[in-house]
């Protein structure tokens, strides 16, 4: 989980990171390779939204932000809506056609730069409300998706993305498989081996920070 | 992080950690228990959520359907091939400087059907294959070429290096007979992008000093619509598509 930070600082940090990613040289660099595009840019954009969502949830209930949040969450009982929407967004942006379009078409890329952080935000708002079983299903689906895409890109005998070279595609596929394996390991570690070796903490203790 | 909702819920006299708690009780977000415990608001939330989730799901499916052409084209390459088959689009009337003689436009090129491919003559891999494919097509479609029905066109996307001499040398490497095989380069440097965009070809540096591109044979009908995009190794398919494009249109014209 994220370290506890001041919500305002978290927002500023997220905004700064977003602007940095949008900056043409960084954007061009992260989109120059399929592996960087999928495994660096997309996760960072989602993390930005996630951070904003976490900061948003620290807002006072009687503030405008808090009321807007409560209003939004009344459409998100159990976190279902947010997880469904976020799943569509993330899976679609991993398709070769949309990776290509994001790289080749500025308008499509702009849509990506807005929708992926929104997906991260949706996860932040939804995850804590998600029932345990649903969380497990989501974890499984994430692992399966990483493996599916990883295997698909690795096993393809021709280039699937017109904007990326074949060896780049192979590397992206391989890294997706590794990521899926690491994700699975991280998720199963606690139930299987007890307390985590530091890198996964149990759910954040109740009433951290937020006394505002 | 859970404070806002919890204070609100307790203000409503509800069981805080059974409703909207974001805290560690993992079953707390369960929609069922939520609607039971939270009463009126919870039930309203459950309804709102049911509607919102349905909408999110429908919107997600609709978008996925739209961006994959009905779950059929997951890559840009299959998308452009599918479009050529389903809804052939007119190609802009682009200008070309021919290696043999002067300047022309797509509309002014001889041949009712044009088979267009994109090459660069330094290419060590794909374009060599493309060159031999065109030589074979030249022989296979000799009657159609002689009748003015079909014409082969190779366009270089590297006009800075591929002048008329290089293009002619490229053709000569593959075929002794220049008949029916035109080569050309986009008139101005900026035209290369327009040519590539018109056909949906993407050229990227291959990191070895050359280029990688989605090599294919593009079939342009008599109205200069892109009616088929075929793999370069599919000689039979290309010949068939060329004859069909020439023939079908002839019937169409005759019927008018």
C-alpha cells in the first residue's frame, strides 16, 4: 500500500507525474518501445489515478470533495462499477491495435492519458469496498490477463503492432509473463506462507491518518 | 481513509463497519449485506450501482466492439484489411514521379486495376521477396497486363535514396521485362507520409539502418478504391483479387 502522505501533496505529486509523462520527450521515450509503453507508461498512468483516488478518500465528509465522493460511491456499492469500468479500460489499452493507435495518433493517445488514470482512480475508490471473493476474482483475472497478453505477444509469429519491432514484442510478452508470475507470487505469498516478507502489508490498519 | 463514509453512516445511525467501511473487514463491501444493513440508503445505493454497473458494462462492450470492428480486428493490420473487404475506401489521387517517364497521378495511371506495394530498394529482406513476388505476378498476369487490365506499381518510401536509377535497377534485379511494372517515388518529401497514410502502411526504423513495414500487396479497383490487401506470399490470392477487381467492375460498368 502507499505510504501515508498528506492528500494535497499526493495530489500535487500525481499531477506533476502526469505532466512529466505528457511532456513530449518523455512521452516519445516511453512509447518508443512496446515494453516501456505497456509495462512502464500504462502502470504509471494508472498509479497516478490510484494515488489521486487514495488522496480523495482522505477528504473530509463535509467538504465538497467528500460529498462528491459520497455521491459517486453511491453508484459504486461493493466497488463493482469501478472495477468493471477499470477492467475494460486496462484490457483495451493492452490490445495491439490500441497500442499502435496511441503511438501513431495524438488524439487516441490523449484519450489514453485521461482514461488510464481514471481507471486507476476507479480501482482506488472501489478496491476497499470490494468483497473478499470479488478481490480474489480480480486478482485471478489480472494474473490471467497478464499471462494471456504475455503469451499472445510472445507466441505471435509476426508483428502484431505496426509501430513496434518483432523483438520488442517478444520482450514485452516475456516481461508480461514475468509480471504475471510475480503478481501471482505476491498475491499468494500471504495465504500460503504467512506474513509477507515485507513487500506486501495486510490491508491498511483502520483509522490511519484520516482524522481530519 | 474510511472516516468520511463512516462518520456519515454513523450519523445515520447505521452499523458503521457493516456498511461503507473502507477498513479491513473484508466482507463489508458486500452488496447483499450492504443493502440489508444500510436500509433505505443502502437499497438506493444498490439500485444505483446495479444501473451504473450495467451501463459501465454496456459502454465497455460497445467501445470494445467499436475499436475491434465487432471483435474481429485486434491489430491495425487486420483492421485495414477488413476495411478493404467490407467498405473499400477511395484512395486520394496522389502524385508519383515514375522511374521510367515523368510524373503521374493514381487516377492517370494506365491499368484498370493497380497492384500497389511499398518498398525501399536497399531493403535486404522483405522487399527482395516483394520484388520476386512482383516478377512472378508479372508473368502470371501477363494477359491482363497486355490487355491494360492490371498494372503493377511499386512505390518507394525512401525517395531520398531511391532515385529513378535505383528503382530501375531494383526492377531489373527481379525481372528482365519492365512491361506492366511501374516504379515511382512520391513527388515531394512530405508526400511519403500521405502515400503511407492513404494505404495504412506504417514504416519504422528497424534499428539496423533499414526499415520495418507492414509489407503487403494493395489492390486498387478501377475507381481507385482499396478493395483488397493481401499477404505478399499469397500469389494465387493476389492474382485472383486482381482479376476479380477488374472483372466485377467491368460487369458493373457494362450494366450501367
